C-alpha cells in the first residue's frame, strides 16, 4: 500500500512555529502560479477578477473601483529567517489614492498586522479570516503539493473581501498596506501588543460580571453563530480525533481522504488485468482494454481530487475560520455592551462624580450603539456573501462530479463498443 | 456462465441400461445435440436452513438447496407440469464432484462455488449462513449443475442423473461405484512428487498455464475486493454531507430548502453503493469460477503426468526384468545384484532352482508386457480425451470471461449514469439555493 493514508494523530506532522513567524516553507517553484502574464488593461483585470472570484455578481463588477491581486510568491532568505514575499498589485480610480497603480511586496505577517488593525478599529465588523499559520504537513503535501499556492489564493481572497467591504475598504490601514513600499514604520505605530492585553483583561472582567441581557436580534445571531460553527466543524468522535484543533471542515476532508485511498487501490487494480492479459491469447485484448479503462478512470479521479482540494476544501475551510471570526465579533460586541452597562450602573448607584460619569456613560452608549449598528449591517452582508461563496463552491463540486462520471462513462462505453464489435452477434442491453 | 436457457442434454435412453467401464451410460446414438436423449430442465430454486444431528451426534445447522427438474419436451410443448424436486446440501454436491473428478480424470470438471467466503471486503460477510452468501451459493450450485449437465461426457453419467432424481439412496449408490478407493489413490498420487522423463510438452505448458491462471485471477480478485472496499468508503462518506446539510438547513432561512434537498440526494448517493457492489459480487463469482477451474485443469495435467510416469515405470520395470532373464540365461552378469554376489561368494545355485527362477521371470515378463500395453493405452487414451476436453474448456473460458468483462463494463456504465443523475440533481438544488 502507498504511504499516503492519513494518520489519526497529526501532532507530529504539525510544523511548530512561534506566534510571529511566517511559516517556514521549502519551495522550488517561485514563478507565477498559472503561468499567465499579469493583465494590464482594466477589462482584462475584470476578467482576471472573474476567474478568481467568479461568484461575485455583475453588480459588484460594475461598481468596483479598486482591484487587488496577490501573486509572485518569492522565497526570501536572511541570516535569521526564511519567509515568503507576495507581490500585491493594486489598480484603482479612487481619488483618495495618489496614484492609480501600486505594486508592493508583503509577507504573511503584514497581512496579520492589517487584519488586526482592521479588527481593532472596527471590533464589530466581520473581517474575513486569513489562512492559518499552521500547516498539517502530511495532508497538505499529499493533496496539494503547492502550499504556497494555496496560501497565495487565500491571501488574494482576503484582500478582495476587504476591498469589497463598504467600510473596511476605505480604512487608512488598508490603503497603507496597499501602497507603502515599506510597511515597517507603519507597523511600529499604534497600541499593538498592549492593546491586545487590555482587551483580554476587559473581556475576562466582563465575563465575570456577566451580561445583563442581549438584545433579541443579537441573541438570535449568537444562536446562529453557535449552530453554524457546529455544522462547519461538527463530526462524530472519530473524525474529531482526526482533525483535532485543526479547524478544517471534516466533511470535505473525509471525502478527499476517501477519494485518495480509492485511487491508490485503483492503481494496484489495473496491473492485475494487464498481467493476466499477457498470459492469455484470445483474452489478451479485452483484458488489456480493461486495464486501460481502469487507468483512465483513476486519472479522472485524480483530477477530481485535485479540484476538490483546490476549490471545495479551501472554501469550506474558510467558512470554518469565519465561524471563529463570528464568535470573536459576538464576544467583542458583548464586551462593549458590558462596559457600558458597568459604567451605567456605576452612574446610577454612585452619587459623586455624576457629571464626569455621565459623560463617560454617554461615550460608551454611543460606542455601543455604533457597534450594534455596524454588526447588524455587516451581518446581512456577511450572510449574503457566505451564501454566494458556498453555493458557488458546492455547484462547482457538483459539476466536477458530473464531469468525472461523464468521462468515466465514455471510457467504459468505448470499451464496450470495441468488445461488441469483436464478438459475433452483439449482446443487447446497455443497462 | 453456462448457456442461457436451461437446456441440457442429459439422461437415459429408455431401453438401454448398459453401463460402460467408466460409469457412463452407453448410448450408441449419442451425438452432440442429438435429441434422442431426454432433456431436462434443471434449477436450484431455493435454500433453507435445517437443523439436525451430524455424524458425531452433535447438533448442527446447515443449509439445504432445492433442486427442481422438469422434462424439457413437456416445457417445450407448453405443458407446465410440476417439477420434480429434492433437497441436497453442499456436502452432497461435493461428493458428486469428487465422484466425477475420479471417474473422469481426463475431464476438466466444473468447480463448485467456494466453500468459504474469500476475497471478502469489509462490509461483506464471511459468515456462511449470511443470506447474501447463501443466495450467491445457490446461484453457483445451479451453475455447476447446468455446466455438468451440458457437458458432452459428464452429462451421461448415471450417478449425476440419480443425484438429480433420487433423494434417498443416492449416497449409497455413489459409494457402491467404489470410487472412494480411486479417490484415495488419486489424492496420494496427485500430492506425490515424481519425476517424469517425457511428459507431453503440451500438457506441461497447460499445467504451467493453469498455475499462472490461478495466480492472476486470485491477484485480481484480491485487488478488486480492496477497490470495492474503498469505493464503499467514498460513497458512504457522502452520507456525512447528507447529515451536515440537513442539520445546517435547519438554521438557514434562504438556503434551507436547497440544502435540505441536496442533503437528500447525498443520502441517496451514499445508499446507492450497496446495490452496485452487490451486483459486482456476481462478477467476482464469475472470476472465482475460473480460479477454481484452473485447479481442475491442473488436475487433468497432473493425471497425464501420472499416467506417463506409470508407463515409464512399467517400461523400466520390464526392461530390468528382461535384463535379469538375459543374465540368468547367459550367466553373464551385467548388473549388480545381491544374488549374483552371493552366488559368486558361496557358489552357484542348482540348475533346478535356476530353471524355476527363469520360469518365474518369464511369467513376470509376460505380465510386465501386458502392463506396459495397458499403461500405454491408458496414457494414450487420457491424452486424447483430455486434449479434446481441454480445447472445449479453452473455448468456453474465452467466451465466458469475455462476457464477464463486458458485464463489468455494463455495470460501470450503469454506476456512472446513476452518479451523473445524482450529482446533476444536487447541482440543481444548489442552484436553487
């Protein structure tokens, strides 16, 4: 048997990394992924965009005034580390951009910085997740040789999701990310680490105090988020064990694994026909025909596997990560409400410092209202976007399945025709 | 598989009950497809569980199979008489076959379906009492009977006829043929190693072929079982999708309906593999038949080796006896013998003794010559008859296996069509989402 079965315990296959480091990867292939030249004209940009995210509606294309692509991953080796730099190209007609075209190089850490800034500024907006830091080496290598390519695609989607967001795409940090040749000076500014600590402390404090009550619509939302997260990640105990904390969508991975194991066996199966064919005389031709059919079908299955690992698995994976994002957003909204409630209670119970407290309470009240409205608005947007993305991924998977079966059908039908042509007096029923 | 329709040539000429040397009924008007013989429609209609005490008085459960027979001409004339029937268990089929292979060592005797389930993949039961296994065995036993009853030589056998028609007393009749003794000696001979000087080249090639055929078919069957196992996994995993979609649809408003119906299609897809693989087991059974046929072919080749060996031994023996006679007559010792040595040491024997010994030798030589004649005929007959049957077997094998491969392709096509159907439906559901 091949050595490609996926072990149940993956811990030894995980690459262990520090929080802030990029994933260390070994890649020889650093050229443009699909081998095609970068488009230059706006219309071909539109086509490029369509190819990558063809689930977006016509509406988005017509009003889009900013186009971002991520490509050209290149390994960088320094004395202390190795990492990958991605080229980020922006084309825009927006007036708040000085130029209409930008080209910068960014590493994974830079994307992480951008995302954390966006979340900081807009705690209750749903910021699309980034591809994960950790990689299950065994699985990725088996299904999709080019980890870099997978990550590049995910980073590309990330930036596109941001650029399509009505609020986030106008973020200062986003603009800096897209335009600054050197991001380092910008990254040093801002609260950064300390603010993260502060948020955690507040969150803990608030959870201790407890939330008075969640407004109805957010209670409904929370329930949905919990259920959604469950559906995306849920599985029986067996697969829980298999995927552990990997947060990959177990369903799609299982189907991928089972396909791979099937193809492995097919590869052992076809030679048994070929070898037997060599022994026989009259039967040589049909037996060799059989061997050839099995080989062809296994090739089709491999193509199917490739497609699954490039389209469905990443799409579901992204929404598993989204589920986590949603939970975080809900938590942050809860915290904002809790902070307001705490201060408000203080205002009601304390008799001193009424004026100062009132001011603080007003600020927190505004903040809470803004947070709630942001989330409400973004929620609908997110749901629509999720539906479009997953629908498109499922349709694509279904189409690929149909294609796979159609190709296999053709293989067997042509075998049948050749056999019946040989034997005298063809048999009747084609099932 | 055996010819479609259930026409077999079988049986007895009404007024002749002569039995030939090998137990077959003599019918001077026997011809291929000749209609002087009564034809019989045969089938193994049912299987039933029985309980009873076995030979060592222990309670056991076993399966019996119902054999139904009807005269072919009655059927042809449109009459529909009730079939004659009797029950037989697997061990009785085995007994019949053992009788046949001993009685007709120049025939590639059709094999029985496997005694125990082999090449099992994980969902397939290895239990002999499993209903699917019993059903496949029923089909296999029927196939066996049809093959035997349509064989130009075997179909004339009286014991076969009684097997089909006499429920009681059949076993005794088999043992009365004295085949058991032959069976024992055959077993000894076939498992012995002996060096044959001049085996027929064609038979040796055929023996080699039978070994290869066994090897290749068993490899193929093993690989197929593993593929079936994995394919089962692929389909069943989609049951997970079915479950996730249906649960997920409960929490979605717009997507709910689409997800729910897609989920149903996924469940249907997952369930469809059971029938698909059940059908494929029949294909596996067709291959298994030829796996076992290979053994039968090998046995015929070994029998040739045996007859050749016996002839060589007999010839060798005759030669050495003639040499002894010569030595005794001329007094010239060419070969070493203890008698010769003792004669030299202790003096020669008296002339009367010498005469006696010479006479004995002459008798032995005469016997030996008869033996050599017999063995020569035996060998030649076996070669001739076996070669005829081997050719028949080859043709049958090529035809049957080609058909089996075609059937497999048909099954694959059906499976693909179902897959296209299900996934097109699923796609429609997703489009409606």
